[in-house]
């Protein structure tokens, strides 16, 4: 990861992610930590997923950010945003859970329709689990 990218991460305000500890804004976090459950995280994850699905083109390729801070992961990786939303479902009250499930049904339908399955996803341990991890990823940045 370049120093420029690290500086951009420290000053990025594109996602409304509140930080409980602003001095540690760029620590390694994954969408699976309990620390990620903060006010506004659901809104940020829905916005990131909608932004990904609003990308023009018939098919979309999932993207992954090699910076592992929460802000970059949510902004660039739709699977991480979907993980956050899935993790929030059991924590929400009944009516909010029903509304989020309804929204996720709509977003999942479009995500499933506009992304392609990756038949080799089972070979990578980080891609096991939910169906949205088993979609084709854009690997242009690896070339």
C-alpha cells in the first residue's frame, strides 16, 4: 500500500463512518469485528452497495481493496458491505429487521443478476461462506 493511499485513507470523508477513536482511524479491522457496530454503519453499507450497483454496464465484477481499514473495505468491496448488513440483521428490532430484509432482497437480486459466479471461489478460504463471496472479482490491479 502506498503512502499516498494511506494519507487518503486518513483524510477520506466519502463514507459517513463514525470512528469511536479518531486517533486510530487506520487500524486493521474487518467487517467481522464487534467494533464495527457503530451508529451509521448500516447506512454506510447500504450506500456503498447501492453505489456499486449503480455502476454502468451489464455485468459487474466485485472489487476488493488491499487496504484493510474499515473505511476502504466498505467503500470498495461490496461483499464487505453485504457482510455488514447481514451481521446487522439479528441486532435490529423486528420492524427495522423486516425493512432491511426487504431492502436486501431487492439489492441481492440485482447483485446476483449483475455479477458472475466464480467456480473456483471454493479454493480460497477467505471466499467461503455467503454466496456474494463466490462471485467473480476484478483482478486488473494484480497484473
